[in-house]
C-alpha cells in the first residue's frame, strides 16, 4: 500500500524557518515526481512545489518562489520542503503528494495520487 | 482569485444527478487534461477522475468527467449521502508553469 507520512509542522513565528518532511513507502520512490500542496484553514487547495524523480528539475508557485526549497533523497525515500521567511499567509495544512509520472511538468497529463494526511504549519507570533 | 472557476456549492436529493462545472482558459484546460479530487470532511483529498474522464480503480462509475474546449465538468449520478464532500478540478497551466486548482465545490445531499 502506498503511504505518504508528513512531519515537521508546528507553530513558528513570522520570519522564521521550518522544514517539512515526507516519508514514502509502498512504491518505487525514485520512479515518480513528488509535490507539495497546501490548504489554508477553510480554504481551497494550492499547489506550491514539484520535483522530478531525479531532482534535476523543480518548480514553485509564485507565492513561495525564492522562499521555499523542495528536495528529495531517493536513498531514504523522503521528500522535504525547506520554508524560509514564513508569513501568516503560509499558515496551512501541507500535503505531500505523489505524481503519476517521473517528471513534475503537467503537459504530459499528470495527476496526483495519493495524498498524505498533511502536516499543519501555523505562523503566528 | 482562482485561475479555474467552479460554483461554490451544489446540492441534490439521494438518487439525483449533480453536475459541477470547471471553467478555465486556453493556457490550462484548453490545452491540458483535467483531474478531479474529492475531499471528504476532515480528510485528505483523493483522486476521483484523471485525464478528463478516467476513473481510478475503486471509484464508483456513478462519477464521470468530461471536457470540452476550456471547460470541464464532473457528474455524480445516483447521489448518495457519502458523496457529501468538496470537489476540486485541477489542471496544468502553461502560462504559470504550474498546477492550478479550482476553488472547490461543496456538494450537499439534502
């Protein structure tokens, strides 16, 4: 069974940093691109970052570009998101998501499946 | 403001058919496939429809998707109480070089 388990969320002050992790099991991790998608409380879904199977390419939403860094360790079947210069607008549930293809680009018709249960990040003083 | 547009809510009685629209543009739905995700209350989203109209194994055939031009739609026939959820459309956007989600449609079973 494919499982994605996020960790690292918590309460952080504005301007500080936080690092999220995602442990993947049940599939060949380095065959697939991975993503982070977030959901602010009571709001909709927002894609924020994707990374290819071999870490050669990454992509970011404009809302996090320059502040967040996605990475993966295929030897450890893990995905990470380094979040710097956090602001109140970053308060959300962060989901780790498996892509259907090795590349994170969507022009080939990718889809997200499955999703982890999410880890909550709260940015507040 | 979402790049994709969905109605805020939709409702129906058990057994009825409900349809949810998703409107985009030539840079997203017009050129790329649409996927639909179902989010039951208090849970993570789940893939419901992929590549416009395909169902993952385990998804009942009551759920169907379609796409035409820059719009897509999700239909739920034979509505059941367990279908009460938020439904999101999503697509790749060539201009943004990223994925975009619709704002979500809350389906209520009356």
